[in-house]
C-alpha cells in the first residue's frame, strides 16, 4: 500500500494556482525526485506533504499506517540556519522531540537514537562542535541526522546539496542512496537532473498543466524528458 497518494492536486500559494492535476504515489522504498521550473510548486508540494499547508484542490492521503511525525524533513538552508549557535549534539538530539511526549527531559532511548544517527552520518567526532563552525557538507550531515531522529519511514529533502562543492555533493548523494537502500523512502526536490536520473526510482516533473509522474525509465521515454533535452539537458 502506498505511503502517499495524491490525486488531481491543485497547488498554489496565496490562493493563486501554479500547477493543477498533479497525480502521484509514493510507496515504501521509493526514491522520488521532484523536478520543475522555479515557481512550479515544488516547495508548496513539500509543505503539503508535511501538513504545513493544504492544497487548493484535489486529494492528499497518507496510507499504510503512516503518521505525519514519521516523515523527516531536511529544508533548504538559510544564512541564519548556517550560523546557528548550538552544538551538533543539541541539534541532532532535538530531532527526537516528537518522541518525548510530555516529558521535560530526554530519555535514554532518545539519546541513544541521536548517537546512533551521529554514527550513521559519520559525525560522532563532531558531537561537541558548534554547528556554525562546520563546513557546509558537515552541516548537512548534522541536519540529516536530526531528520533521521525525527523520522522512521520517509525523509524529505529540499535541494540538499545547494552550495556544496562537487566532491562533497557526490558524497552526500551517495549517503542518501545508502539510506534508501536501508529501506528509508526518499522524496527529494532537486534542480540536478543528472543526480535525479542516476539515483531516483521515480520522477515527478511538475508543470502548470500536465505534470509527469512515473519511473525513471518511463520518464526517459516521455514528452517531458524530450522537452528537457530540447532545453539543453542531456543524460550523459
């Protein structure tokens, strides 16, 4: 059964539609890459999945027992976030707050979960470091560790490699791929078509009228891909 089912979604903001008749599903183990022009509705869709905003029309449904708190989120970084004056440990541990209920203190289980995800991201040695002093790649690993503490089934990533150098970018994509192979469902917004075609299992190409959704293989045979190629994007 699908985790997420969207039918005839009308996406927009401030009551202004930007994309209509958006249809797609996300099933356990999928790696969905969401692409489209700036202003196409990608971030609006992400907010809809996170229950931060409601679509202007259509239906959005969570299935297979999925709860909103089982969806982790790694947003685009802002200048303010990059300069956040907290330790790595504090930031990662804060990802467990959804599991604390009404208890004022972190439990042993929460602390173990945070440590496990520090190890998972290979940043245990940075535990006591101040987040603002880390490199861009290290900061993204910290935020991903935090998201993994919050989620157990799905990770949403919004342009996660923006500003990273090519080597760190490749390492981060490989890290996301390894999480997907472990069984975590990935939904990622990206402008990087090459990465989408290399790592994703499914593509959602948002357009104002006729958005495409299907497997990567189906996308490469679609009119949407032909239009992308005409715009100068190649699969080399």
